[in-house]
C-alpha cells in the first residue's frame, strides 16, 4: 500500500471515529511506517479540509543485491572524491 493510500485510510478511520487529526492520532492509525514529514503534511491537509497532495511513491522493488551494488558504487565514488580533495589540500 502506498503512503498516500495508507494516510487516506487512516484519516477516514479518524473521521469515522469523530477524532481530529493530529500527528499522534494519525500515526497510531497507520499500519505501516510512514515518514514523519508526510504525516505532518497529511495532518495539515486534514485541518484545512484540502485533499492530500500527490505524495512520492517509494521504489520498494530494489533487491538487496541491487542496493549493495549501488552502495558500493557510492563508496567508490566518494573514495575517489576524497582522494582528489586530499591531493588538492597537500598541493600548495
């Protein structure tokens, strides 16, 4: 379930119970972890009676091996940048 669908579902549950949307009440209704900035944005939308803005989707289809290779590339790139900076600092 996307963050947007999960937040909309939780807001509907709160509305059905007659509770106002706060960060705590909304977070308590969530079945999955949702980043706090998105929860705050949903609470603001609920308080102003505006629809939730389109939230970013999460790429959860990345396998562990793909994530490891991405991280290895990042480490190699950062190591190269660090070596370049160290060389620049040593050279007068």
